[in-house]
């Protein structure tokens, strides 16, 4: 088997342990990514639009285990490398777009907690972003004026530049207070006031529970709430560009949790908030910002409880007459990006990549043959209902399990399949109707 490169053992462990547990790895995706080239290219076009000052909103729709979360994480990793800031959150009963118990605010707090940059890809990047912003302004002042930190005119010059940034945000909704807290952070940074910096960070993260508390700490009566948290995301996106980043991507998964809300009125409030964000982004009211949301077909299309139960969203998102023109063609520029199943060839490549990672992690020479990989895929894909129900997640889980058994027993995959009664007869393998027949290996 020809391998382009070998993964570090720690990466191999993280990838295999995550996949076996049914979750998407946060690192090492480049070692296992196969297929999805059309979808990835479509999303990368969105990313370039965002870098140029535009905005994008996409629903990535696929069944459980089809790879939508994997695709979200793949794009997240790419944009971090390209100088964007990424925020991500999974919706849950405690995190929604709107709620009577602060569920919208909880989503905002999770997004802020997860804030990631290239230099801090695992979240918690807000302090780093603010320090980079200040450092960038200080460097600019030094280059343009010749002043250095400690010179008598340096701090006033930096303060003047910071207030210029603040003033550019004052025409945005809640921009005055956002700029006020930015200036408070700068003063605390300049004076070595760690408590003042901490209070500003708390405000940006939405951690003040009352306006009185915010006024006493920072001089503003505005706080992040269930009603205004999306406005703060737009302010943050504008600020991040001022701080030297190319834009902000928001990744939200598990939209199905809105579908599961038992009360109709509460669901409708959440869909109304979703509509507000959708309209706002597509109408150009947000800049340098993208929102990518993972969803299942049922939670989108169910006319009783899904996104399409909200008439305004259904009318905007329903495919037109020509969506299936020519058979299986897809409009990759549509707000809804539907994930097609991986081809058999892509699954074959995936098994090879997984086998290479497994061999790296457990220190043995990878001996998987293309014939063994095909035998495994036949077993997986020819069982009853596989054509409709099997997903990459199930294939990956089963294959890692088979690799574990093979490495522990010292037997080859073909031998294990035979012992389990899975091996195909010679006659079956030569069946002209076999969709694997003649497959190039």
C-alpha cells in the first residue's frame, strides 16, 4: 500500500479513538479525508466570499453518520489555517437559538468558549485575539511615528488609534457599548489591571447576569441576552477583521435538537430566530461572517416539527423545479447542501487510510491487501438494508473493530471474516451482477 505520509502516533490515537467512539476527531482529519470534493469546493468558495467582506449561510444535510459533522470539522480546520476565527457549538436541550431559560445565551457562551484561531485551535482564544489586536496597533504606531513603548507620546498615540477602531463600530447595533468595553480592556492592559481585563472578558463572553453588575464593573448597562446574542456575533465579526483576521466562521451542529423540542410555540420561536439570522446574513447585513449548520433530512423537511414547518423558512429553502434536472445533479450553490453517500471507491481508500493509522499507532507493518479491503466492504455493503441505511460511521466503526481483532489475534482480515462466516464463495465473487466485480484495486 502506498502511503503519502505517516501520521504522528498521538494523532493516530486521537483519530482512531474518536472514530471508534462515534465522534469526529478534532485533529488529524487530513489523514482520513476522502471524497466530498464537490461539497468542500462549494464551501471553500463561500470562505473566499467571506474573506472579501461577504457572508454565507449553509445547511449541511445528511443522515446520522453520513459525515456532515466531519465535513464541518474539515472546513473548520481549513479556515483556521487560512487566518479566520472559528466558533462552534452543538445544539442541545440546554443550548438553542431561543428559550425561556437562557438557552440562546447558553449557545452564545459556548460559541465564545470555543473561539479558535490558528495559534489556539482548541478554543479559549478570546484573550489571545484581544492581545493581538492591541499588539498590532502598537506595532503600527511604532512604524508610523517612530515612537517606542515607554516614550512619552506612545500610549496617547495608541489610545487614539484604538478609539478610531471603536468609532467605526458605533454605527452598528450595540456598537457603542461594544467599543466602550474594548477601550476598557485597552486601559486595563496599559495599566496592568488584570481585574479590569477579566471583567471585560466576562462581558464579551456573556457572563454578566444583570445590567447592574455590568454597570458597576464596566460602566455599561448592556449585557448579552437571549434576545441580542446574534447582534454580538456580528459585532465580533467586524472587530475580528479590525484585529487582523480574515473573517469569522460559526459552525453549529445537531440542529435536530430544535426538531425535538416538544412544545410547538417554543420550536417556532427558535425557527423565527433561525430565520432572522438567515435573512440577515443573506441580505448582506453581516460582513466577513459565515454560518454553517449541520442537520438531518427529517429535522429539515418534516412538515409538522421540522424547519419546513415554519412557512417563511420553507418558502426560502425548498428546492425549485430544476433541482433534479438531469437525474442526480445537485445545486451546490443552494443554501441546503445535501451530502451524497461515499462511493465504493472512496470507502476503499478510507479503509486503507484507517489501516495505515492503526499500524502506526500499534507499531506493526500494515499488511492489508486490496483484496481484504474489498472483502470487508462486500460484507458491509451487501447486508440487508445497507443500500439505504448504512453510513460511513458504521463502516468505520466496524473496520476499526476488525483491525483491533486482527492485531490482537495475529490473524489476517480474510481469516477473521472466514471464521465469522462472512467470507463469500468463489461463485459469489465471480457473479457478473456483483457491483464490485471488475473493481480496480
